[in-house]
C-alpha cells in the first residue's frame, strides 16, 4: 500500500527537481499558468513538432490539462472545466513529454508507452476528480484561447489557476496508483 500522502505546491514552469519528490497518492495544488487541450489540439501540436515547426506556445516545463471547458457564464472566466479521459491523448502524450511537457492532468489510467515516456522524461501524470467541473473551474481565475479558436472547446487554452487540486497517479519512477491499489486490494480481499 502507498505511504502517507504529502501536499506539494507546484508553480509552472516545472523542473525535474520539482517533480522528483512526488510519489503516487501525493496531493498537489497548482498555481500559475496551466494549458488546457484535448484530442484535436494534441493532433495539431504533434503534427507541428513532427514537421519541425514551433508550437504556438512554448510548453516546455508546462502542465497540460485534458479539458474541454464549457462556455463562460456571465461574470466568470470559464464554464465547467472537468477532466477528460486521459486515454484519448495516449497516442500523443509520449511526443509531448519528449518535447518537454512536465505534467499532464486528466482522469483515468495511462497506457504503458505513456508511463515509459514519463519515466524517460522525468514527468508525472496527475488526476483531477471527474464530476467536479464547476469546482475545478472555480480554481481557474483567467482563461483565454492560446491557439486554434476554430476548434471551440478543443482549442489550446491558457489558464491562470490558483490552488488547482490534483493527485499524483504516475510518478517519475513509473509507479502507478491504479495498478498498485488493484494489487493491494486483490491481496487484502483474498
């Protein structure tokens, strides 16, 4: 079973030294800039990188939040902003980690090639709790489209966040909170 979790504050851009102490189950609060995107923006970014073109935003050291926010209600910077299933970005994630993205935030498990890429690049995967779109949106203090406005909710977003909560699901050592807890409970329930 996991050891007792700790709380860490992260402020992008992140360095390896910011992520090395994180262990699965640890809680993080993110303050500063965080970028939001889903499948379509990922496809565009990977195509640009493969062509040797610069991205519209330098994402090295940054956090990508897998989200497709709803339109902003009056007086708010963004509508509901709950996490999207991360597996939808697994085809693109290793390329983004290789580029220099240091963390991603979503929900659900990651494929083995993604975990291997995180270990290789000293990156982490964080989970945000699904179903909390309004609560998570309250941690987004400003929002603007950074690229591809024609993609609507699938555009690349720039968020200014304050104490945005997440949990470490995969750490830089390749530990996986989902796999370890399945093993733990399988043994315990025998």
